[in-house]
């Protein structure tokens, strides 16, 4: 399933952005964009995660409609 693969790659990007943020804080680099870097993959990560969470419930609803 392609949405699951996208979700996995987004989680890797998010992890790398968080690590970059921690390194910048450790080195005391004053760059605001590094702090906001984690939000770029976080928003689509949330969307794909919510979609995958809702899939089993949507499948049950469609199955109930087809039986009726």
C-alpha cells in the first residue's frame, strides 16, 4: 500500500529533523528555521496516520452497507 510507504518515509524525515533540531540546540545555533523544520514532515505524517487509523472503521461501514 503506497500510503503506508509514504508514512514510513515521512517518519524518517521527521526523525532526522528532530535530530537536527537537537544538534542545533546543543551547539547553541540561533536559527529559527531549524526549529520549524520538523513541522514540514509532521503535517503530512499526521494526515497519513489518521487515514490509516480510520481505514478499518471505514471498511466495516462499507461492509455493513453492502449487506443491507
